[in-house]
């Protein structure tokens, strides 16, 4: 389920945007840039909508913070006279700058496109994390095998078998056995 953060100072604007963008989705309201940053630290959002200006900042700073710290899609709604200037500065995938007076259908369509891109980026991030964790496990296992070869005189296949057998015999994960070996010989 998509979770959307709408950052604006007015409750009426929040109601209008949440009805336009996400009538069936979960929308959270933050009334300032500081409140939005707190929300971003505690929750993951598919889309962050920033309706400028905010009481404590313009909104561009929050845009930059969100882009740097999260994989959320970002929509900045600003005054039409500065919209084109900001579009040039903030032209990135999964992000959009739109005038506040844009038609509701245009805002809704842009939000859907941004959320699609954000979902893809979040999926890629999760896959990258899994690959990174798996690579770390393989590196640790290879180091443990080197220690077994060096200190126990085993061959590489025997070292591999030793780790597998220890894991089965002790009913523990390979990772636990590898850590145990590294702890024993790593000094």
C-alpha cells in the first residue's frame, strides 16, 4: 500500500491534495519542513508532496533533503512564476515541479507516474541490499575457508564441507558457523 506525505501549512490544502492524489491511499500531513523531516526519519513514503511555501522554509530545502535521504518520489507544487526556474534546477527521475494552479487531473497523473518510478527505485534498492548482504556472507565464508586451510590443513572442498557439516550438526546457520570460525582464528 502506497504511503504519501503531504507537506503544507493548511489543512484545507491537505484535504484537497489528498482527495485529488490519493483518495484510496494513506496520506500523512506534515505542516512544516521540520515535521516532514521527522516523518521521513520514521516512515517510508512512496510519494512526498511539498506545497510551497512552508511556514519554516520555502520547500526547496526539503526537496533536496528528501532526494538525498530517501527513495521517495517528490512533487513540488509552487507559484507559477518560479515553477520554470525550479524545473531546470530539479530535473531528475521520480520528481516533478508543478504550478499550484495545475489542473487536478494533471497533478493526479503526475503523482501516479512519480509513484511508479519511486516503487521501481525502492525495489532496486532492496535488491541491491540483498546482493550486498549475500556478497558480504560469501566474502566472510571465503575468509573462514582460508583459515581452515591454513590452520587445519584442509583443502578448499573439505573446508566448505566442514562448514556445511558443522552447521547441520549444530543446527545453526552457515553464517553463525563462519562467524565462529572467524572469531576463533581472526586475531
